[in-house]
């Protein structure tokens, strides 16, 4: 009878083909993620471009109407510089721009009167203007750039075209104010939509990798846990974009009256987003310790993987509840309590050093998610501790019988016990002698 068992021997070509297919799948997934990121950024890019164009046109028009005829080039340039700077720093950029122009004018005028005009005088004026700006600002930025640029103009053009100082200041003022006006009133970006789109890739990536860590614990696959850890480390770029989105959204809800009614919702969203970064750090630690525990062959209770899965579900639900608005995050807190309780059961079932580290980091991540929902730090720690204790008590109930046992087991206690037994057996032998009264 012919052997009908399947041929399990694979050639190197088959293994190479399988590895190539796996790599192509990963590249396709990365390309799809990059495409979705570009689509999410497209709206913000278009809005910023339109804001810059509108601000430049309005600044040029106002400069012509308010400051008189002339080449008011710096007004639209200042407006575009205000719009195109990092989102969330436009008000500070405008202030730095005005201060930098003022410093450049003061240093340029003083040194031009003392030293005159020329090539080396221009170099010395620019050097001292930038040095003064760096001492004032403490770092590079718009203030330093504008101080140096204005000093160049004063040192080179003032001898040929006097009276540049006042128009330069007014141009900077008009351009900066027009830029802020466009951002705050005419064409503001929806801050909550920007935050939601910046949070989406982080929540998706974090929850996907937490599920991968849970599957690795279930299947005892250390390589899968290591791979999930590496993918979690790739979330840093998304976290940076989220921080930029937070700055921009805070600027909009502060300056734009049309979004003032959403300040409370923004602050709730911002609190959750800031704690989400800490959850990522502890999730990485969970993945790293899980991989180490699997590599060392430590026991992994099944409830530990369930606890990680509950944490992943809690992060998903937290984002949904933040998007819904002013609601009580009861579902998120319920899932976190379940995660902590399952972690307590896993500890009671028996873990070793790295497994104990996984449980510790998992409980800390649970506490951070509770803080993201608005819990006080002490209340969050107490809720996690109580839930974990309840899970431990289900498998290791307190031994109340030991509480009523006598604790005297020392040699002296044993000797008194023997004397008490003899006294009960022969009461006459231990009766004290009676005293006879003395004759008087």
C-alpha cells in the first residue's frame, strides 16, 4: 500500500519563496499605511496652503491701504511666515518676529551711526544683532532670523534709502496680525478633527500590537512578541505628529471664537492623548518582558494573555468615548478593572521573575488608561489595586483559620502549656500551702 502521508520536506527554494511572500506582504501593508497617512495629511496641507495665500493677499492689500503706496514686500512675507511656521506656534512666531525686527533696527541704527557703512561694518552689525537676539531668546528661531535680516537691511540700504525703520516695523505688525486673523477667524482648522486623525494611527497600531503580544503569550511564541515590540517602537513618528496636532488644536480653541464651545472636549481629548504616550511606553515593556519570559521558558498563565487583550479593548473604547463627547467612560473603566483582575489571577496562578514584571507593567498601563479617562492618580491606582486583589483572592483566598491560632510556640510557651495541663490533671499538687495563724 502506497504511503499517503504528505511530503513535509521543503526545499530551500520553497523557504525562500515563503520568506519573499512574507516580506512582500509586510511591504504592501507598510505602503498602505503610508498612503492612508498621506490622505490624512492632505486636508491639513491644503488648508495651510490656502491660509498662506489668503494671508499674503490680505497683508499686501492692507499694507497698501494703511501704509501708503510703495513696495510693502515684508507685510505679505511676514503673514506667510506666520502661517507656514509649525502649527501651534503661530502666536509665538508673530511675537518673535516683531521683537526680532525691533532688535535688528536698534542694533543696526546704533552701530551704523558709530561705525558708518561698508562691508566689514555690515558683518559686524549682523554679528552683534544675532548675538543680542540669541541672548534674548536663548535659542535659534524667528526672533534670531528677523534680527539678522533686519540688521542687514539697515546696514546696507539705510544709507541709500533712509527711513526704512518705521515701515519695516509696520509691515511686520500688519503681516503678523493678518496671519493670526486668518488662522483664528477666517479659515480655522477643526481642532478635534485634526486630533482625531492624529490619534487614529497610534490607537490602531498600539491595539494591534497588544493583540499580537497576547497571541504570542497564548502560543508561547517569543519571536512574535519581539516583532510586536519592534513595531511598537515605530510609533514614535506618529506620537510626534500627535504632539504637533495638540499644539495646533490648543492654539485654535484659544484664538478662534467659533471653537470656544469645544474647549472642554478638547481638554478631555488632550488629557487622553498625553496619557496614551505613557501607555505606549508600558506596552513596550510588557512586550519586552513577555518575550524574555517566553525565551526563558517561564510559566505563562492563560489569564495573562486575556489581561493584555482587555487592555487593548480598553484603549479602543477610550478613543470611541472621546470622539462621542461628554460621556462617562464607564466601558473603558470596566475593561480596565477586568484587565487588572485577570492580571491578579495570573499572579495567583504562579509566575516567575519576568512574568511578574509583565504583570507589574500591565497594571501600570491600566492605571495610565484610567488617568486618561479623567481619574485622579490616587483613585486610578486604588481601582487597579483593588481589582487585582480581587483576582488574587479568587484563587488564593485569605486563610482565616490561621488568624485564630495561638501564636505562642516558643520553649517558654510550651513549658507553661505543660504546667497548665498538669494543674488540670492534679489540682491538689499545685495548690499553694495554707498558712497557720501565729499565736498571739
